[in-house]
C-alpha cells in the first residue's frame, strides 16, 4: 500500500487555492503559453487549429530562427517568445517578438554542454532540456540549466539578471543512482520550474528533499519536501487538488510523488506510487483530471496507468500496455492520447484502446485544439493534424501533414499561441507558422 500521511483541518489558503485555481480542467481560457504544456499545463488550448479556414497544411514559416542546441520547449507570454539554447560554451536565454521573430534581448552565462554529473547517451541529449516558466505578476522568467543553474530574469528590464542558484554548488546533489536493469544514465536537470503563488518549485533531488520551494523574488529557500528521492527526468510538475488539499505531483526516479502545498504542511508526502524504469527515465509529465493521475513510461515499464489519489493513498484504476517516451499524454473529452512509435487513443474511463496509428517515433509531442483536433510534432519535423476520436471514433483519421521540416529530432514540445504554431528541433531551429 502506498505511503500516506494524516492531515489536520485545512487552512484558508488551501480553500483559496480551490477557489482561484479551481478544479484543474483540460481547457485554458487564454491565448498565452506561459509555461510547460500551456496555460492549463495540460497540452489543451482554447484556440482552433485553423483547418476549417484552410490553414492546413501551413505554408512557409512566417519566420525561422536558429537559437542553439536544446531540447527545451519555447513559451509565449505578452507577445514575446522565450526559449533556451547552448552554443560556444554558454547557455543562452532568448527573447523574441512572437509575431516576427525579431530578437529583443539575449542573456547568457558559461555552461557546459552536459551537466557536470551527466552519464550516458552524450550526443543525443545535450544543452538545456527544461522549459522556461513565466510569472505574469512580476514579469520574471525562470530557467533551469542541465547543469543545475536556476536563474531568475526580469523580462521588463531587458532580461536583467535578478538572482541565481546552482543546485550542485548549494546542495550535495549526488549522481543519480542506478535503478532498473540497465546501466546508469544521468541527464542532469530537465524539469521545468513551477511558479506557484510566491514560490518557484523545482525538483532538486538532494538528500535534504526531492522538491524545494524558493522565494520567486529572492531565490531564498522556503521549504523542502519530506520525500528525499533523487530527481527524475520528468518534463514538469503537475498541480492537483486532493480532498480539498492543494498538491503537486511529480515523477521522481522511483515513484510518483504527490506532495502537499497547504500552509503548515508544505512538502509533506500525501501519497506515493512505486514506478521504477530502466535508467530512471520517467519523462512524461503526470496528467491530472480531478483526483485522477495518469502516468506512463517506456523502457521496461512500457505501460500507462490511471490512478485515483485520496488522503488515504493511491488506488490503481486501470493499466494498459501502451506507453509514451518523451511525449506527455493529452486528455481530451474522455479520451487519452499518447505517442510511442505510434499514436494511441484510449478510453480514459476504462483504459481500453479505441484506435492506434503507426508512423510516429520516440520524439513527439502534441496539443489539442478547441475544434477537437490534435496537432502532432514528431520525428525530424513531421507536422501532422489528426481528427479527435470524438469526430472519428472508429479509426485514426489524418487531415494534413508536412514532413521532414527539420534536420534533427523534434525533442522540444510543440506550442500553439495566438494563432501561431511554434516548432523547434534539437539543433535549435525554431519555425513559426501562422494558422
């Protein structure tokens, strides 16, 4: 039985969380994409695909930029695009005008191509992998390098540097231990920072605590998690509410961790669920629907599981023999979509397969649009538009495709914001298509 903690009565702040954040839905009522997986952190946006306007397949890019080696996905906020890249032994933070690609400012600092304790697959994963996070209240941008540099930049002052913290220097972060059945792999830091209230929460993976929260204005540590698991390789953290308690869910190296965020209980473990893969590669971000969590990994797991979380622990609802590698699954209208060597559509309630289509590799991401279509960015620049199972319940239906737009793998996740589609590859080539 997974571990769980008993709790005291909730504080006012927890209730405010439920009122302000509300039940986390799969639709975002905003055109910006300010952090990992969009405004609702779900990969679902309140924008249409443009297909009914004849916008597919999109024509030539509105603009193209080359921004340095990176698996980091871009974000868009207040008319500006932010992304990360590596070149010339430095890591670069780029700010571009989202509509034109015009460079507005850059900042950089010395940084190795790999994290100082990285091990395995060099040449495949290099440069920053974490996605930036934007805080609209302060205008601050938070970035995390593979080498553990957490930086805060003031976007309203041309990216002026506000504060810096290096995890390897500040804490005794060990190389990730060997887990699973194969050799060690350590890709450094990959998880996007999470801005929550006055905090920026990051998976540090130190034996003082897996998660740590820092003041978003000063970088001073506020709390550490009860869990002391090493960091996973997940793309990001997921917010959820469990029995009225605000929580954060993350894939560590050995389990799903659900930790509390309410006052007086910050970082306490509410529940865990064991999940060990070869290499500790729990890359896909947990998918949240109410108190349900969906997790998936490839490698020796090669499965997807739906879990129900409560104050009493975690209950498995179903498991299915499908998986995602780098693609974080997307939940839309009772259907779960995930990609590994093909696109699979599952019934969220039962886990039963509805349909599956081959032709998509390990490097893939997707976003669901308001007109019930799925935009996929995969392989070496395959841009594909697919009908939802609601519109095509019996079989996969491909509406449009552009192939081989890039020369390297499409590791960074695709972004749709304000009628523009942003597609990036590992070499740092970024294309903007107007829909």
